[in-house]
């Protein structure tokens, strides 16, 4: 597996864990966990998109 693919896999796993933790936050009725989960999702998605952009710029 290429280094880039491992990074994308790691970001995808982090995003899924954050999405699952939103369910935990709803079950626990915790706004703090929900907010941290949403922030984690936004950060992971932003990192994935910026990494993809950098890889596309290098390959062109």
C-alpha cells in the first residue's frame, strides 16, 4: 500500500470513529462529546481534502 493510501485510510477511520461518537453523545445526552465529534469530523475531512489536492498538484 502506498503511503498516501495509508493516510487516507487513517483519516477515514478517524472520521468514522467521530461519527460513531456522535451516537454515543446522543445516548449520553452530552453536548460536549457531540461538539468535539463534529470538530473532529471537520478536521479529518479538511485534512483529507487538502492532502488530495496536494497529491493532485504533484502528479500534474
